[in-house]
C-alpha cells in the first residue's frame, strides 16, 4: 500500500483540548474527547457538562445506541472508572468497581456488535508514569455485559485501546509499554489466552487501533507519530511516518534505561500529528481517516486507499 505523504494530510476542527479519541458515524458526525467538555462534535459549539465531578478527564469513549457516551476517566482524584454522559450532558458514574476492585485510572472503553462493553485499565500503579517501563505490566481488561462486570484479562503491558475486530471473534489490544499488539479470542463468558500479533520498536508506542475492511489493524503510535497497518499474520507496513528522529532517539534512550516519564511521551506533540493517539475511518465510503492526538488542537485527516470496517456504533 502506498505511504501517505505528509503534504497529503489536512486538518479539521479548531480549539480542541487533547482530542485523544475519535469516533465517526454514518451520519457524518465526528466526535472526539475534549478535556474541557468531555466529548464534543466537530462543527458544533462546545457544550458544558452538568454535574461533572471536579477533575474528570475523558480519555477513550464509546457511543451507545441511546446516543449517550460512556467515557474512561484518567483522573484518579475524581473517581477514575467509567462514567456516562447522557443526552442532556449530565455526568453520572457508570462503573467504578469490578470483581470487588476499585477501577484505577481508566484508559479506554469500547462496545462491540452485541453491546458488550470492554474497558481498558492501563496499570494499577500511581503515578501512572511509574509503569512507563519495558516488559509485562499490571494492566487489565474488564468486560461488562448481562452477567455483570468482571476482569477477563490481567497482566497486560499498559492496556490502551482495545477493540473487537470485524469478525467479532477477537479482542485486539495495544500494550503500549510492552510495545506490542495482542489479541484474545472472545469466548461466551470472557476471553481465551492472549496471542501476540506483533511487536514495535524505534519510538513506536502503540496507542489507538481501528480496522479496515480487509481486517487489518491500523495502529497509531505516540512519540513516533507513525500509523502502522498490521495484517492478521503480524506483518506490518507504515502508512504515515511523521517521526522526528531526534525525539525518537531521546525517548528510546530514556525508555531502555527505565527512565521514561510524561515529558518523554509528550515530546511527540512537537510533530505534525501532535502525538497520534487514535485513528478512525469516516466519510460516506469510510475512506477518510481521522487521527486523534494528545497535543494538537485539531484533527489530522487524509484519504485512505482502502476503506475502513464499519465500527459497531456506525449507524447509531
């Protein structure tokens, strides 16, 4: 597949505050997380939240059939866990505990075609920066369905976005600081044993994931600002490379010395993609790609040579 040149990338939106996660719908809507207003729709005025707990900070989020949002809260002071934003923009707690354990800082939440909710918790450690280390970690995945909420995978290397693939048979998850994309077979009551799809290096710390119509995973990487297409067999090709060699080299050195901190991750925000953290296919034919980021105040966008797979919420 041809690589997307940087001069093919355009930008949409303005005044965004850490648009870490992006979702699109068949109606042409583009939603993204926003630290000031929780979740916003591009092209519409920012609306305040009601009854928002002090400090609530939305990271990943999911759109429900009811047109409400479930949001992952990465602020430990305001309860972490998963919260709901209803259609009147009231904020209420939705899930703060699973298997008798308080949910610590919560990274992402997604739904599948059966309306099951999958929740990513990156680490039990505080501060989270102490988990920015190579190797296996203490992150976990929670499944919430008709049987309740329970931990279905543990020992994940900094759990980031997790999404069910188009077949509905696999839950893919980015393990950011273990630097790998993994997947779990979905069983009737939970997940089977983990399979590692591929590893990453050279400043690639996998964050967001979406699927194209051919079943390949598109992975957005913070620090390096690369978007990498991963086939089911683990083979990789770089779709966008907006890396700054000096930033990558400095971050790699700190990471390998077990010294990486928040500032090392944030250094990727100086690149044109602003620290790419999520990817979503949109547009009438699902060939327009939107890239969320930790540092830009707008979304990067470009045309894909292959269409995306419709996400579960596409026609909600």
